[in-house]
């Protein structure tokens, strides 16, 4: 089946440093979603990107969708301890019209105060 | 109401027990999902219901049996589970399958 590769698996940062996680698909995506899961919690939707080259911002978070719609990134500026958690991308393809997203393996962000 | 609720929060069962997990949403969403999540792993899709009909079964063993009684409710019936089935079971819903998903808090299942 189709997969979304996500790196890195873990990222340790000092509070105030920046953080980036990357997702990549070998085939063109229809859209990509990003979710955050806090330790002991459940995934919470952050954003959906649909258009080629799209860039969206949410406060300190910047989301990008590549021009070829095969890759995406999430960048956090000046991390805070509240950013701790696992960030998942979830890519969708138009196969069979279902658009069911497939989750990447996630990037766990650890912020040291 | 923008919430997906799941009951119970925790469940411990023996390998011969029969139990059910319940999920409910009142957002008018037409797609509902069951996921299994092991520690430090991404959610693993099990079943998808679209317009109350099972549209995807990701080759899940028959000891897991989903049911969608109506557009707001989703059940997962469990029977003769194995210890390796211990995991967090997440329910999610979305307006349609290409929309963002809203996850419930999950049921943490332990099979003894």
C-alpha cells in the first residue's frame, strides 16, 4: 500500500530552539493532514494542506506542502514545553475515491527547559 | 458539540471474554473509524464506515467485529482476544473521508 515516510523519529531540543519534521510520499498526494498527540492523549487535528506549494501558519507553527505535492513539513519556531508530543502527518491519495489518510510514523518532540 | 466520546476509558478482559467498545459523535459526520494504537506507534486503521456502511476492513481478524447502529454510534465487539491485542483503541469521525478527523480519547484495552 501507499506510505508516508516521516523523519526524524525523535527530536530533542532546548526550549527556544526551532523544530522541523518532514513527510515524504513517493506518489502525488491529494492532501496532507497534520495531527499532534500529547503524551497519554489522542491525536488532535492541526491543519490540512491541499494546494501545491501551500504554506499555512498557526502562531509559531508553519506548515508547507511541496510544489509536487509529494512532501510536507511542519516547522515550530522557538519551541516551548507545551509543544511536547508526537506530530503525525497523514497523507491521502485519490485511489478508489476513498481519500482515507495514512499516518506517518510520527516525530516525537522532547523539549528540555 | 464537537466531541467524540468513547466508553469505557479502560478495559481489562480475559481471552475468553466478550466485550464491546462504544463510540458516539453528534457532529453529523458521515464517516467513522476504528484505529488501534500501540505505544510509540502511529494509529493503525482497522475499519471505516461511510454513511453507516462498512467501506474498509484492513484485514482485521474476525475476533474484532464492528457495528454501526446509526449515524452517531459506532461499536467494536471483541471476542476471544489475544494478549497482543492490548492497545489503545481510538474512534474517530469526519464529515467525509477526505476531511479532518476528530478523535475520541480512546479505550485502553488490556487482554490477560
